C-alpha cells in the first residue's frame, strides 16, 4: 500500500485492556467505521500463533476499509502476513535493520523522543515518526514524556511526517496546534470509550480542525 501522510490523521493503536466482552476484531471494526485512518496491531503478550491468526483477520478488515495495517515490533510476523508495515521503538530492532528486512516498499514507523533519535530514524529509512508521550499516559508504563517544544523541534528537524502519541484525548488535542504534526496516535481515547465508533469520528473531526484549520 502506498503511504500518504494523510493516513496519520487518526492512528489507532490496539490494546486488549478494554475488551469488556467484545472481541478486538469488533472493536477495530468500530474504530474503522468511525474514521480511523491507520491501524497498528500491538500485542506484547500473545503467543506467535495467536498473534498471526489475529493479524490475518484484522489485516483483512483494514484492507476492506483501505486503511494501512501496521504491526508493532514483530518484523517476522509482519513479513509472514504481508502487513503494510512495522512500527518499532527505541528499544526494539534498529530502524536500519528493520528497513533492510522489510525492503523499500513497506511502511516503517519509528518512535522518537529526541531530535537526535528523529534525525537518525529518518536517515535509517523511517517513513514516519511517532513522538511522545506528549501528555501523561497510563497506556504505557515506560513512556517518556516529551515537551511540546521538543515536539516542534523534531517536526522542524525532519522531512518525514510526525504523529504525536501519549495521553491524547478529545479535550487536549487543541494544545498540539501549530506543532507541525500530521496527526495523532491514540489508544485509550478510542478503545477505552463506551462508543468506539463515535469516539473515532469525534477525534478525527477535532484533529482535522486543530491541525488543518
């Protein structure tokens, strides 16, 4: 799938903490129906076989909605199922090594917390950066907070698109205006909500209004 920075407007990252009897598949479908523009499947606990099965199911769903499907960290699995790309953090495989394994046509996202990390990721073949946490977050215990000043500096230092992540809600998106980001990546702001479809639609509208007034 050809990558466009517009795909980053509302980037949903899965988390099975809030299933409450629903399947992750159904929650992802609701997020896509609400307007999610990119989806990352993030599984830190599932065994490989179950992750593979789930990945194939959710990938079909994303293709139905023409939304890029990204696997968190697991390059082997992403290659096996033909995912659209992979997202890696600073403690995962080095971006250059991931790019070498994926080839030139897949999407590579890299997490960055500093200008130096951002510039290196771009040089190593990243297509976009995930920068954060831009607000305090409970979704990732090891999240490092990134100031909004650093976020702006990163956006200015690289030519690839940047998405902000970490603690973003419908009420604080406006604080990211003028930062240079192309979109937001969220977990609980979609998947912890009672009405996932409505939450996605609301976030997408608010983000577009804030970033592209």
